[in-house]
């Protein structure tokens, strides 16, 4: 059976119903041939009706479309079967992009938060103008302060930013801006500015986060108020175990101000928390011990060397120089240090002695194996790593 129907703009459309190709009795398949006059396009559509038993889907026919497009030059291009549905949302835009691939080249690049940091302090009008010219979704003040902290900008420039923010907010500067400004003060060792920020934070906040404590401790150890860094360390202990960096800064401050007893006490406290001290901290002890005639202090430095040996910790070149200098500076001794190379056999090229190997000997391996079997695998308590059921 053939139907000829004239559509809009007199485009002839031929409909053909084939009763022989069907899903079953009462389920005819409909094939549609659309012959359009534009660009000599021919499109085939296969429409299959749903089973009348499924009442929810009777009004939702599934259309599967495949078509051949004849291009301008007469070549035929087949659209892949996994391409988006012709009537899906956004399909028209995708077809337009396929027909015009040059349009992708004209896409605008994404706008990024870019800003040129000032190199000199700005007044309020200049900061206002810089903010007006800023294009981006990020907070202007936070972005500028973060970039300043990353680039280690001048403290005076950062201070002018804080003055501008304070003028707009009734003299109040947010915590994040204060911390970033404090970071710059610590980097440039502006101890007077560090103390000013410390006074502001102490008056405004009852407690700080770990980053703020770390910056204040490092900034205060170089000032006459270095002992207040020890008070901040005690504040950290109330909520958590201080980091080895916090301990190291306090030890460095104590040695810097000739308080050797406090430095060694902090060192023992650090080891008591099973923290591995930083190499800079150990180096500070050796640097302080140069030309000091004190057997007690020298014995403690030898204990540090034994600690390094027992824990397989190897000093860097700077730390090795400090160790060498300390040995050569011991009064009444004639130590001489020399940098050398080790042969493949493990023999030192300078003194000819064989260097201790880092590999375990058979006896050491058996001892380690037995200790792990007893303390870790067995453990001595069969209920220690189990959860007995309760009847």
C-alpha cells in the first residue's frame, strides 16, 4: 500500500507500509523514505511499535535511525551507529560542529584568575583600581595574598594590602590574610612584624591552627621573646603531639640564646615521642659545640652519632661538614676529617679501613627474624588481635 503526501514547501515524501516485516501479529513495522530536495539527502527511518501489553510504553515508540548523507562533493559519509540520537538534547549543536569543524578553532580560551602583583606599596585608590581591573571569580584579597606568599613579595607591599583591607572592614583583617602576611614576615626575618602579628592573634583568637603556631614559633625564636615560642609549644601539646619541626625550631632558638639545658631537654622529649629529629636540628647541636671544652656536651654529640648509626640515618653534605668541623675543633685533640670515596669492596680510599656494611649478617638476620616472630606474629597474647564472640 502506497501513500503519497505533499508536505511543507512541497517536499514529496513517500511512505511505505510493509506488512510482511513485523514483530508479530498486530505489530507492523514502518519504513520511511524521506527524499528531500536539499543537498540530495536521503534518510531511512525504521519505526517499530511497542507491544500493546506494556501499557506504560505504548506512547513511547523507540526510534532507531541510520542515514546516509551525501556531501557537497558527492561523497557519502555514514554516521556511526554509536553517535548521539538525532532527536537527543544537544544533537543539533553537535551536528553543526560536525558540519563546521573550523568553529572549534574559534573557541575562546577560559578566563583565568590572573593578576600582576605590585612591586611597591599601594594606597587605597590604587588598590581599588587594581580590584576593579581584576577579572576572575576568586576572592581578590585572598588571591593577591596567596600570590604574594608564593612569590615572597616585599613585606611593605603586603602590609599596604592589609592596611587597605582594614580600612574597608573597620580595622579588622581576616585570619587567612594574617597568616599569609606572617609567612612573609618569617621568610624575610622581620621579627618586629612577627611580634606585631603575634600580639594581634593572641588578643583575637584563643587558639590557632597548626600552621599558625608553626609560623609564630619560627618567627619568635630569633627575637628576645623567644621563650614565648616555648609557651606556644605547650599550647600545641594540649591538643596534639608537636611536630619535629616545632621541636626543631624551639631547640634552635634555645641554642641561639645559649640555653643548652632547655635544648637537650626538648631533644629528649622529641625522641620520647618516637619522632625522628630533622637533620637541621642535629646540625645545630654540632654547630653550637664548636670550640666548646665540655666533656658532657661532647658525649651527647657522640650519642647523636650512635643514634644515626643505629637508625641508618645518613647526614647530608652540609651536616657532614659540621661533624667534620666539630671533630677538628675539639681542644687537645688532633682529629682531621677528609671527604673520600668508597670502593666497591667497601674499603675507604683514605684510611684503608673497611666500612661497615648496611646489609644484615646471618646472625643479625636470625635475631631480627626471631624477634618479629615472638613480638609481632605470636605476640604472647592470642586475644590481643582478635575479637572473641559473646554468647
